[in-house]
C-alpha cells in the first residue's frame, strides 16, 4: 500500500509540507472554549484542529484522499523551513492532549487518545533537528519516490479526482508547476551533498532509470496525457479541444523539461557525490537513524540484533515446512535444488499475461464468496485487478494496492506485474492477492476510511507494522479458507512468508552489519525460491527504504499471537469474525494499542455468561 511506509511517511511528512497559517493553532483554544466542557468533545476538537493543521502541511496526503489542494500548497513541496512549522503543530497537539483527562473518556475515545499520543510522540522524535538533518536532505528515492508517484497523480490513477473541468484545470496547473517542485527537491539534495548525507549511488542510478522510462514515452502515450483520453461525457467538444491542447503544451513545455532537469542534476551532480556503500551504518548518524526507523515502522522499540535473531528463527521454521510441501509436489532432492527447479521449470511460470490475470481473478471470486464467514463487515468500495503500466513495471514488486476513495465511488486497485514473465510464479497467485487485494490491504484500508465514526487520523493514517502486518496475516487466512490444500499455492504462501522472514535478516544485515547488496541477494536466493529479478528489486528496496520491510513480519507475528491468545482464553466463545472486527474496527493502530484493545475484548468476553 501504499500507502503508509514509515520512512516514506517520515520523508513525506518532513518534506511535503506547506506553511501553517500563523493563526492556525492560536485560534484553537478559543474554538475549543466553545465546545461542551467534556473531555470526549475536547478531544474531538483537538483532532479536528490538528487535522486542519496537518492537511495544510501535506498536499500530497490531501490529494491522496481525493481532495484538491491549492497551487500554492503544491509549490511548497520540498521547500526549506517547513519542518519548523511541523514542530510547532506537533508541540501544540501534545500540549493540548496533556490537558485532557484520559480516564474521563469513553472506550472509543480512549483508543483514539492512545493512538494520537503514540503517533505524536514518535513524530516529535522524528522532528528533532538531529533527525531532520538526516531526512530532509534525502527527499525521495527510487522506492515510492515523488518523481514516480507524480506520474500516477497526474494520470488520475489514484484517488485524485478528475471529474470536473475544475479538476482538470487544477491538474494542469500542477503539471505546469512541476519544475518548481523538482527545483525545491534539488535544493534539498544539494544540502545533503554539503553535509555528506546522501543516497547510495545504486539508488540514484535507479531513479535515473525511472526518469528515463518516463521520458521515453511519446507525449500522447504518457501518463500525463491520459486524462485527455478519459474525459467525462459531460465535457463539451470545445472544452475537450481546449484541454487537450493545453495538456499537450504543458507536457512539452513544463513536465518533460522538469524531468530532464531533474535527471541532469542526478546524473551530473548528485551521482558523483553519492555513497558507494548501501547501509545506513556507513552514513554519518546512520546507526541512530536506523533505530528511529525501526520504531517508526514497527511501533516498537526493538533492538535490531533481536530482530535479526527472530528472522533467523523464522527462516529455519519455514524451511522445515517447505521440506514437507516440496515432497507433496513430487520433488525428492535438496531444498536448494528445488528452488532452482522452480526458477527454471516453465511449468511454474505464466506463459502469458492473461494467464496471470485469470489466476488473480479466480482467487478474487473465491475470496468474495468466502469473506462473510470471516468478517462481520465488508468494504463497499469495489476492487479492480489491473497490470502495472509499462513505465512502472520494471521497478515494481510482484504486486501492490492503490486505495479507492472514501465514499467508495473510486475503486481500489490490485496491481500485478507482467514485466519479465519468466520471473513470475503461478504458485504465488493466491498469497499475493490475499495480501495486496482482499482481505488484505483492500479490506483494512477501505473499512477504515469508510467509517465516519473514526477521527480522520485513524481513518486515513496508520503505521506500517499494522497495515502490512494485517496484510501478511491476511495471507495466512488462506489456510482457514482452504486455498492451501493445493500444494502449489501452499508452497507459494510459504515462499512469500519466507520473504518476510528473510527481510528481518537482510534489512538489519544491510543497515547494521555491513552486508553488501550482492551478499543480501545471495542470502535471499539461497533461502527461497524467488527469482533473481525479484530478489534484486527487494534488496534495492531495503537499501532505499531502511526499516520499512521489518514491519510486515513483526506486525503479523503480533496479530497471530493475539489471535492464539484469544482462541486459548475464549475457547468455544471465540468468533473469528468478532476478532477481525476488533483488529480492523478502529483503523490502523500502533501495535501496543492494538494489543491493549484485544486484551480488553478478551476480558469482556470472559465476563459474559
């Protein structure tokens, strides 16, 4: 998902901000005084005020929620001095929260209080000058970078609305202003060059490759022109001709020149200054930053060495299960030979993009039929199954998810990758769909944002450990649903679970133990059946986005542990639908808050006659 990787969220929160009006918080106490003097209402008022201030600082977040932003907000992306505004907003939020008596809140508000406190406390640490000095100057990279995401925004692929002439014109103005935004980012990159806080050269080369792929597209085939091919029926002929002419002109005179200038800077100035090493421990202040990113992504204060140990243990456990499934698939040799057999035997790889698409659609229909047995609430937002556009596919993983609009009118999208088909596995179809589609990201994100009873930061916010932990947990529901009685699909989910276990080993290895890129790739190839293309993309992702990949397994292990605890303590009174409702019903929670909530639910169920 993207949607909420912690380092990406940190980088975007620090760099994608706009200026807060000087009166934004000054007026808040006066507004609060008009609210009924009970703590629930005061907390709601705090959430509303903070939401207003946060949106003023996060134009891309607003666009991602389907809201338009002013051109002035857009042009403030990556500008200097915005971090100070974020610090002021954060400090005022924590000060007002401290004046609210948590014990006087109702149950739902206590959960919201705890989530807000946890998030704002972590934000405060991330916004410390010694930390922003490391993050502000690396505004984006090849994994989730603005230079790639903007193409999707401009194309109308995501939640950004392109329904009216005003929407089209606002999108057009953003295209014309893209050079200003890229210029802002270049200035931040140059600050990092001066301080020695720079991206690895590997990441820079990947960004250059991504830009080349965008620029290689003819204007009329580019994502920036695609809105012209999707005019609403209500648009008249004169309006269509005018917008088509203006969109083409903006691409030729603004968008492509902006990308060329960014590429020239990265290739001629930034790449020579980039570091040859790939781990954060080789960057000044990198070890401290990595520990912060562990907290950002897992919501837990975990020692990287302990995470590494958990990863090694999980790798060993999963390999033992793989040995059993390997025999069910008729292979008698060593596990490593079976990995090679899977990589090279065409039987396990799609022969066409359509075969891959058919597999995902079949699983999707089966999940739709089974979901009511496992969930009390189902999302009303529809889910589409689509291949990545060609300009994105080479640099993407096997699949991902784009959320729909909060009102359910714009569908969510499960993306699958058809690039280098021989590296894709038919065995991974079920587990990937369960994770990226339903009941993984699509259920969790849609149910949260469709629930108006939640404060916006719970509806639309989140943390990687919960969001990705739920999606990985959702893969394991394939056992409950009967999907993994098929040895091929059983193997696929073990292989994907192995990926998440290896991430604990490899991410910590790269950023705290001096592992090289090739060493990390070799480890992944030796301990799983993934292809070299995927292994390389995964490792380069960990290099670009330290700590984010840890969250999947840590989050899933937490949810699995809580389910086992509920099953053990409740016995026959355990209802998996109710358990899932507890996990999903309050939006994305920090793991300690989730555990407290589930514990309270277990206790309340035990009291029932």
